[in-house]
């Protein structure tokens, strides 16, 4: 006894429907993860740089030149990020306004640039940070 063509095609139609739904869902969930990471990560970087500037004996402020690498630690609480940042001395004093747009000093001496590894815990629901590790060279 042979089946009509429609019954044989039904499993393939279901598979095609499931696969097309998977393709539509995947980019949305990936975008949400990237957005969550950037929403929490950017203030964490700013906290690390501000802490560096506060502890520095230099009268000039340092600002982010380049994020060399970053990763989220496998810790559930608090959310913890580690990052290797290249910081460079600016022409602005530490406690001036608008350090984010302050120009870098022209000299490219080794004394003007630091490579730092920071590990920072963040509590985004209360906007609180804790510096776990800071190593600069």
C-alpha cells in the first residue's frame, strides 16, 4: 500500500520549519549576549582606569589607548572580568574634567605607556565594583 505524496513530505516539512526557526533565533540570542557583555564591561573598564589614576603617583591622568584582550571569568558572583589594557599618559591632570577626550602626550616614551592586567568584580544591579587584581608594567 503506497502513501500519498503529502504524507511522505510532512516529516521533511517539519524539519525544514524547525531549521528555519533555529536560524532566526540564533542571531538574536547571540546579539543579546554581546549587548549584555558590553553594557557591563564598559563601566568595568572605566572603573579600572579610574582606580589606576587614583593610585598613580603621576600628576597626569592616563587614558585607555587600546584593549589588548578581555574575558569574562568563570565566576558566578560577582560577575568578574579580566582585561589587558594599554594605558597612555594624557596632557590633563588627574582630576580634570573630560579625561575621556583629553589628548595623549606627544612623546612615545616607555614612561608614557603602561600595559595593565586588571581583574574586576562587578555588581551591576547596585553599580558597585571591586578590584581583585592590578598588575602594570
